[in-house]
C-alpha cells in the first residue's frame, strides 16, 4: 500500500474517506487541504461521530478530520453547550 492510498483530499466526501479506510490497510487516513498541507486524521471513530452528528456520506470528509484529537463536528458540539 502506497502513502497516497492513505490520503483524503480536500473536497472528498465521507463516502470517499470510508473507501480509503476500507482498503485493507491501516484504518486511518490523513486529511490534506488544497495545498497538500496536513489537516488532521480520519479514522472509523471520527467517521462515526460525524455521521451520528448529522453528516451524510456525501458530506465533506474534512468534517470528520481530527485536528486536536477531536473532529470538527465534536468541537462545534462542545462549543454550543
């Protein structure tokens, strides 16, 4: 498995991220922005958190990226409390 196989790019959907995680290698992917900079990690738990927070498989994958140990969805939920 090549490193490129573990990358979720800006504009990819949660469905695409799930495809990356389901390839049989490590169940983790690096999310990168348009300029190729690291944004965060996506793993099965972060995908589950995004979906249970109302995202769909067609939502942007960056919503599930864990930047500081928490997904964007989880951080927004905590801030709204």
